């Protein structure tokens, strides 16, 4: 299996080169054109990425999450939702890196086979970084009116969060 995984990419590249020669396409010039387009796209995306990373860092370092969780902790305790998972549930739509850091902390403290560890892992897979994706993709093509994209994306994240709680409780309790 390791031999196959080591040779698959070179075989794909050789296949593309062979196909280009067969179709009488100048493969090298086409490759250089694609590389130039890729660099231009990187320069177009860079401001949106820098702005989003800056905003995420301000939000996370300001501890707004813990302030909000202080008000909601009684409610979540009544419905038997572990409080350790709440920061991850709130941060996940904003930043994948921050939610991975919270996941790593949960797995280190509670363990991967604990209810909280299973819940955090499932939540990581059931949700997406909606705000980051919208800022990156819409910002890169200069779309300013996102219309329903943000509400629908956040609603999908909420459904993913609820589904992860239901699935983990159903399968592991």
C-alpha cells in the first residue's frame, strides 16, 4: 500500500503530460499559465485572509465567548450539555484553527473516548467554518451582498451542532 501511495501522484502527473502531448498541447506553457493565474489568485485572496485572521484573533483573545457562556451555562446544564464543549460550538463557525485548538484541549483533558471527547470530535466533523468561508470566498470575488448565505450557513452549523449532540448521545450513552 505504501508503494502505491508513493507512486500515485507521479503517475497522475505523467498521465496528464502524456494526455497533453497526445492532444498536441504545449504542456509546459500551459503549466506556466496556470502557475501565473494561481499567483494572481493568491494576491487577490491575501487581503481577505489577513482581515479574517485579524478579526478572529481579536474575537478569541477578547474572551467574549466566556462572557456569553456565563449567561448560558445554567440553561445548558439543565439539558445535560457539557459546558466544556460550548466554546468549541461557538468558535467553530468562525475559525477552524481555534476550534481545533479547543478540540485538542478537550481531548487532552477529558480523553478521546470520553463523552465530551466524542462529542467534540463529532461536532468538529458536523460543522464548518461558515464565517471564514464566506469572508474568504465572497471577499476574493468582491461580493458585498451575501443575501442568505450567512443565515443559511449558520443555520446549517446549528443543525450540525444539534445533530452531533443527538448522535453522540444516541450511540454512546
